[in-house]
């Protein structure tokens, strides 16, 4: 901490997401952004904090924690150096490119007794936070299915991982978190239509530990930007739009439709529709507040490295399933994916 009792924070990476982190860190209560690491420097000249070329330069300044927003391929090297120097870290998702590298990061920070988290920002989306509370309260009854759609044009800043590790990890993490259930099995198909090294479209069918069906459609090939989570249960369905942070509930009907022609068109289960008015704070700001509190030793809800590892395990199983054409069981807390019984 500095002489004013503020935590000293550093940032590694000044890409599109890194600049968002810099904006939030520069105005975060109780935190001083000491410096940013990026070999290219501050190309816009808008940062209030100095930009240094190497991680060692930042460490020499003395920091309490760092936000890692460099390319995924560098997460392991940067994270291990931070852990070796006793620095807490908030690492952008995905935690790492592979299960093996993610495991090494988990072990390094845990053995050092340091606070570390993963930037799965969807957990802090107001629509999903409200949805989770309502599911926990039993407002949907038994959950039958979770369907997510996450699509849009290719982000040219991404070059080291495909759509599974970059985008689908959002859906893997939010599905497990919002339902409170682990993935049990997954099957996936991928394509690469843009000529890049990695896949740019994936379709997923999975099952959670309690039997809930899961479907994910994720791609970088659509001019339509969509971020939708639909959860269906025995009392109706919730629809969360995480672009607008809106949450809507469609109830099953309590009254039958007697008009035969209308019933044939609409079905017999149409009930009330409610769009909830919920407070809407910026998810990235909330994520930073939670991590700051955790570093200060306060009780705080952050995405732990082990939870981030679990998401990488499921994502790796998707890629393996797409490669082998098999349904894979995903062992909770482990790194092994095995063919599932059909």
C-alpha cells in the first residue's frame, strides 16, 4: 500500500480489454494504478499512469496486485513471475491456453498463499446476477435446459486462441455458476471458415451433473452481435440479454386458451411476461471492486483460479470432442476427459 493506504496496482497489457482495465483502475476507490506494462507504450497518450516495457520494471516499483490483460499465450509466464514475487493477480479469461498451463498457475498462486482470480466478467452482469438469485429462490422450479447464443464479427485483437477458449469460456463459466451445477458431459462440432489457424464457430450439446441439458452456439462469423442466455424450467423460462443487461421472465399459463385457432398458433402454455427493473452497474467495475476487496482480506465473491481451471478443462473437452467426434465425460476437479457412455 502507498502512504495514503491505497493498494498499489499494476496492469500488464494495453490491448482493447487492457485499456478498459486501465480506465477502471485509474478511478477505483482505494487503488492507485502505479504503472502499465506494454512494449508498444501508450500509443494514444491518454493514460495517466506511466507505461514501462517489461514486467520487471513494474515489479521494481512495488505493487500489491496486478491485472493480467496480455495475450492468453503469455498468461503462464507472466502469472508465474507475479506469484514468484508475491504479487496477487487478476488474470483475464481464459486462465490459460491449456489445462496443463492453467494447473501450473493454480498451484503457483495457491502454494504462495496469494489472492488470485480470473476475469470471467459475465458473472457480474446485472441480468445474470439477478437470474442466479431467482433460480436459487426456486422461481423457475426444476431447471430443464440452458441455451446460450454468443455471436458477432471476428475481433482482430485475438490471434492466439479460437472461439472456444476466447468466447465459449464465457458461456461455460456462466452456465455452471448461474445453475450451481458442474458439467458432466459435452459434445461439440467446430468449423473454421475465415482461414485463420483456430476454429471460429462451435456448436455444443452438454449435460450438467443434475441432468440439465445445455446448448451453446458461439461464433465469430456473424454481423449480428448477440449475447443471450435462456433458461427453461417447469414454471416458464428466463431470458437474459447480457448486452443490455435485461432479464425477462415468460411464465407458463395458468389459464388455457379456448380459442382453437389461436391455441394452435401460440400453444397452450403462454402466460404472463415480465421484464424486471434491476440496478445496472458496469460489470467490469464490479469485478474490480470485488477483487480489490479480496486483496484487502475482506470476504468477496471472486472467480477463483480453480474455477477458472475448471472452465479451461471443459473448453479443452469441447475441442477434443470436436476433433474426435465423441461425447466426452468431464470429471469435476480433474483434467481428464473420457468418452461418455451413450
